[in-house]
C-alpha cells in the first residue's frame, strides 16, 4: 500500500453498491475496449503487412485477460468474512495482482524475445502500409485514455489489482509507441528500428511487472505501514483525553486494508468503566479518521 493511498484520510470508503457500479464500468470498458482494439490492430497489421502491429494486437489481447483477472480479484475481496476466513478475503486481490504481474512478465519476455530474434537474424521486414501507422496512433491514444480512466477507478476502489491493470494499459500504449517507431522506420528504409524499438518497450513492460509483483507481495506478508503513517496515527491516539502514553504499537497491511494493535497507558486510579470508555473513544477516533483501517485492537494498561 503506497504512502499516498494510506494517508488519504479524508476519503470515505465507498459503499458496496458504489464499488460494484465502478467495478462493473471499468471492467466492461477494459474488456470490450481491448477486444475491439485488438481486432482493429490485427486487421491493420494484416492489411498493412506489419508484423509489429500484429504482435501489438496479441499484446492487447493479454489486456483482456488482465482486466478479467483484476475483476475476479476485486469481486472475491469484497466477499464478507466467514468461518474459514474470519478476517475477510482482501488478500484475494493481492493474488490477482501477482497473476497480473505474471501476465505482464510473459508478455514482456515474449515481445522482447521475438524482437531480439529479428535483430540477431537480420530478418527483412516488408514495408508496412499507412493503415498500420494509423492503427498505432489510435492505439496509443486509446490505451493512454484507458490507463487514466482505470487508474482513477483504482484510486476510488483502493484496488492494487486495478492499479496493475491500469499499468497494463500503459504498457500496451508503450508497445504501440514502439510499433509506431518501427513502422515509421521501416517506411523510411530503416527496418531494424522496428525490432530494436520493440525490444526496448519489452524492458519497460518487465519493469512494470516487477513493480506490481513487489507491491502485491509486500501486502500478502503482513508488512507494517510506513513509519510516517504510524507516527501520524500515534499522534491521533495521543490526542484523545485520558491517554497518557502508548506502550505497544503495531500495524500490518491485510490486502488493501490495515489492522492496528495498540496498548495505551491510562491513569491507574480510574475505574474499569472509565478506562474502557477511553479505549473505546480511541477506537472510534482512529476508525473515523482513517477509513482504510479495517480494525483496531486497543488494550489499556495502568500508567505508573
């Protein structure tokens, strides 16, 4: 969970109905948008005699799988807690993100290896038609727009899976940039630019795959929150009247949500009811100011 996501304290959590509505829109646009774009690029690649554009079409098809996996991950993370999963199902979204990282990895390796073979063997490239260049430009504009839209929805959903899916859209835009450079180079009698550009783009895709995997894996192993966020949360607790000190303080991420355990020092002369009321006030204060915190456990100690 990024620092910006955690510190967005003023943002209220969406209701289940709002989450489902956003999830439905972004998934529908991602899946059907990529299917239409893939078919368009495939036809343009065949008609325009562009191997780069045909490879780009295959990359867009992988986006369909990526969006579908992200949709499954978010839907499963919204399932209520049950006997076998008393803490909820938020980590299913982390699993989806790891699968998405795998898809990006395979796409990057496949594109990179294919383009590297063209460079090594010096394969001759047939001069592409103008329709291939037009398809590359359309793909760049459409995929960049899908990246910004999906990213905005991911912020609203607080979803790492759709953050990963957004970067998959951008990786496809990068791939189309490489295709455009290669196609333009081939039309200017410099066909080697096609595979070289494609190989460079594959490196960017692999970098995104690594970042997505690192983020998801850090959330699945109960990593603590950033130190700055913990200090801010401690200050919030200490502002509650009756809290003298914080003896023990722990945080851990659980998917996109946070769990907190804290032991607070309270005047030992107070009655059990008074001490309990202070602990309850701390609990309510924290969950009110930090919507990403799913649960906080407060234990009161007599302060000497």
